[in-house]
C-alpha cells in the first residue's frame, strides 16, 4: 500500500488531425468532394491551422468531432472516475475491482489531509484497516468456495473511494473542450481539475490550433459566469 501520484499519457491522436478538421468544415460550404479536398496539397498546413483556429473561435464545433484523443490515466481515485464518467460523449475502459484483486491497493491522499500530520496519520491508518478487512473477507469467502472474481466482487464493497484506479479515456476534440470548460474551473474538485489541466497541456502541445484557447469557461468568455458566490476573482463577474 502506498500513496500514488497522477500519471497521464497520450496513447493516440487521430492522424492528419488538422487536415481532417479542415476538410470536414470545408465540406459544409463547398461543392467539392471532401475526398478530393483531403488530397489537395495546394493549401499548406499553416493555412489549414489558421483556418481551424478561426472556426474554433467562431463556435463552429461540429467538425472537431472527427478528431479524437485517447489517454491512459493512472494514479487517480475511484472518487475521480465517478465524476469523469459523467461526461457522456466519451469512451472508457477502467480497471475492474471484480477481476483485479486489490491485495495491496494504492491510494490517493487529498492535499488538505496530507498537509495535516494528524489527519494524514489517521487516513493512512484507515487505509491499512480497510486493506486488512478486505483481505480477511477474501479469505472468509474462499472458505465458502467463492474463489476468484466471485470473492472479489463482494469483498470490494468495503474498498474506499480513495483506492487508486487506472482508466483509458477517449474523447473527441469538441467534448474535450467541453470537459476543460467545466473541469479546469477553480470550482471543480481538486483531483479532476488536476487531471483536466494535465490533459489540456497535452492537447495544446498536440493541437494548438484547437486547444490554445481551451480551459475554464472564463478563459474564452473574459468574465466569470459562476456568479458572485462562486467567483474565484481571476476574471470579473458577468456584466
């Protein structure tokens, strides 16, 4: 058992991403066939990038759905993934506590707990107690001939939300921008905000024409839409 840290890695991004978005958008307004436009080398990549940046700024988002990013994510809690999977327009493949035995589970410690030595000690003690209880339950269920996944699926009921999990996430560019609008905001829960910031950094490196202006809603709006009660002060309130 140990505390673990966030690990986000890009597995794959659609090939020819800029050209794909460019061609998809051009098809909406051109009598030309997208298959021919895709092969037309007369418009260089720099002009395509500028075109894509302009359509993102204009709010024409549907062409962005043709390009996707896939991430491998580790060092996150079950509490985080319960929030993450609420973003419906995405694909998820998560490590199963039914098939994977948590014989020595790692965990995530919230920063506010880690900064308090007494709270941290109590938290880590609870993790150890839960691990002992989980392991004991596996043994007891084994006596009832519930082995393998059958024992795991019922013993897992005592596992904490702090238990570390791993997940593969695929989102298209439009959904990623929506995800960042909500989860990069200072009002978002600290762990998923940290994940969103890490994913945004990767997206900006890979596709700046789309994601250079990505982030919390206030970044694009120039004002805070959350109202006085929830405003962090980075931007003024909505006029």
